[in-house]
C-alpha cells in the first residue's frame, strides 16, 4: 500500500502527520494471559512425557512472572547480519530460547525444558501465537484507526515482533489501515534503537517532529521515541471509558479517544513548543520531541 498523502502542515513545528503504533501490548493483546497459555500447553505435553505428571507443570502465575522477567531482559530479536532468508528461522530460535529460559525460571526442579517433549510444546506454542485466534485487538482500536485515516494521517506499525505479525494483522483484518509495518527483520534493528525509528519514518516520508509514537513500554516505546525526535504518547494515559459495571478501563477507553486527542494536539501545536505536555481531559499526556 503506497503512503497516503499527509495533510499540509498547520503552521507549527509540532504538527502531527503520522501515527506509529507499537503492536503487542498496545494494539494487540493476547486473548488469554501468557502464563495461563504456557501452563495449559505444558500440561498437555507433560501428559505425553514418560515419568512426568501434568500436575507438575508450573502454575500460570509463576510462568507469567517468569515470562515477564525473561522477555524484559532479553537481547533484541534482530539479526541484521543474517541473509533475509535466514531471519525467520533465527527469530524462531530466539523465541524458543526465551521460552526455555521462562520454564527454567518458573521451576528449576521440573526441568521440562530438557524433556524431548519440550520441543513439541514449543512448536505448538509458536504456531498458537502465530494465529489470530490467540490475539484480540485492544478495545476501540479499529474504530480509532478508521477515524485517524479519515483525518488524513499516515499510520504505521513499529514493533519488535517477529515476522508472524504480518499474518496476524491480516488475520485480524487491520493490515489495510497501515502504510508501513516495520519489524526488526526489515530494519535490522529493534526498539529502542534509533535505527528502527529512522527506518519507519523513511518509509512514510515523515520528519521525526511530525510523528507520534503510541506505545506502552516506558523505555522501548516512549523514551526511545522521544530520543529519536518523535512525540510519544503512553496508551495507558489516554482517558478511560466506563465499563458496563461502572469501573474504568484505561487501555480499553484509550484507543477510542485517540483521534480526538490527536486532533486536539494538532490544534494546540500552532502555539506550543516542542517539549510541551498536553492534557487529555485532565490527565497528563507526555508529548515531547
């Protein structure tokens, strides 16, 4: 899809002409907590492993905690020196290594990660998370994407996900909203590297000050975007929408509010200076170059 023609500048250096989205944790959420999925698959394959009981599988809570620790501290899943045809296999090997570390961190006595059935479990989990059935769009996301496109803004995905994301976006019927999908396999770098941001902006033909990154990670998304000269918005800081029971869900409400927030930012950009902090209905939203 060729990039759409962005609207003319409104006269201020901070005018936003493109929105870049993080994927997992921002645009996409797993349908089931990761720890619960890992535990469920482990029980299935432990049942096939001689001498091991499905009941011995680590709990969903322990696997979820281990997953968060392992993936937060993991090296980037980027392989710039590998031939393009080898990158998918290297991404999968990287992911399987993190999965092995997760099970080891969750239970050092079980040693399921050393079992011959672990490879089968890892293969099944890889396929599971490569299917759109394992994911859902964040509430309000598709509505917001359609509204942002109607505003004439260019849209892109800038994610550290592997190449399965292309199929996920098609399967969830949102790929057509995006002018570019930039992954480490294409850019040769992963966030927070400024190379990944520069590659995405080049795809759109947009200057850093004209782009807004919407994400949820304080370092890889927000801090890195600002360091690269973009504006940054924490999806969790968008105004919340009330749920049916009267409670508030900031993540669910945030996406539906995004087009209005961006429009408001652009209206105020004419008199603002880079580094200003805009308020979204009373809540602080960092918008800094």
